[in-house]
């Protein structure tokens, strides 16, 4: 399934596999005046090709290495001759993609090796200039693209929702929070999210996400300081592991979020102390 929707000058593409006629997991990618931001999953390659073949397409930029965003880079650069630009770490992974879990192959398909060029600090799209903002957390190489004159933030997989309580292996909570602070400071009006598409009230959404995760980290830190075991903290803060943990072959779960908080517990202890002294969050 590939659905095209116009949002002013931005064109939104909504891609997914379907099961019994219903989309299973949606990935969005976007087109703005000759620029494509992400490419959608490989399972949608033919539809993506048909949708883009009559559009003036000058270049592609990538938000991060995951296959639902890079799956058609190879097709776009080889068959359509469109150059792809990405973070150096994304380029490294795209040149030799790792084997991925079965659920990812089923939902999105793998990402064939593809060549890309290093991103600059900004990227042009007709009259628009987008700032490339490194925003680690979801993945080390994650980049958001911000168009300041309209307040548009192409947020890849950095936002996704406000009260998510699960991580893929390797996600880093401190990098997530630092990236959210960086994006909140820009005061974006609209988010163009990899999962949810166009969303209004961008800054407020980012703030709510930050506050939700900060409160969760505070609860974990308090319990850790009170001497509770990891199991007890997990049970009190997260409840049960989600079923998707098993479906994802242990690749995605609440336990990875807890692990990331505990791995960074000294950061949270110090930040809580600072917050109690000076109102750490008042700047946001
Ligand atoms: Fe992702």
C-alpha cells in the first residue's frame, strides 16, 4: 500500500504492507520541491518507483539507517539516477547492511546495499533550505531536517509518539532526551513523523514526550536509589513486557528502555540534583 497525500508544498507518502486489507506498520516519507526525505520500505519499491517517476526528483536525504527508511535507496540511485545524502554512519551501514530479524524482513523487507554521499549542514529544496540536525537516541546516525521559515520538522523516528515505553536494542535514553531538547529549542510548528505523518502543535508534542520520559526516568532513578532490584523496578514502572518483544525475536522491548536508564543512572542522579537546585526543566 502506498498512499500519497498533499500537505501544502509537502507531499506525504504513507507506505505499508497490508494484512487482510489493513496496513500492518506504516512508514511515512516526504517530498518537497525536488527533495525526497527517506525512501520507504523495499516491499513498496514498485509503488514508490511509479509514484516518483513523474516527479522532478533531484536528491534524496535519509533520516537514519533502518530499512523502512533506506529500503529504496538502491533503486532510486541505480534505476532513477538520484543521488542519496546521509550521515557518515548511515552511509557506512547502507554500504554493507547487517542481516536483520525475520519480523523486519516480513514487515519492511531488507535494504539492499546502496551508495550515498555525506550530508552537509543544510540541504536545499527549491526555495527552501533545510537544516540537518544530528539527533541520536533512536539510532546513533539519526538526523532530523528542519525548515525554519515554516517551522517544519522532518523528524524521522525521533518522535513516534509521546508515551512509548519500549526501545529497540541499542537505543539510548540520554541521547534521546538531549535530541528532544535540541528540537524543542527550534520551536517547530509542524512535525512530519516517520510513523504518524503530518502532526500539528510540533513543539507541544515534543515537550510532552520529553516530560513523559523524564518522569519515567525519575521514577526509575528513585527506585534504584531506594535499593530496588531491576526486576522490582521493571514491575513497578513498566508492568509486564509487551508481546511484541517475543514477536520481534527479543529485538524490541520495555526491558531495553529500563536497561538504558540504568546504564545512565549517574546522569539521572546528577540531573535530578541539578533540577532540585535550579529548575532544570524551566528552560524548555
Ligand atoms: Fe527507525
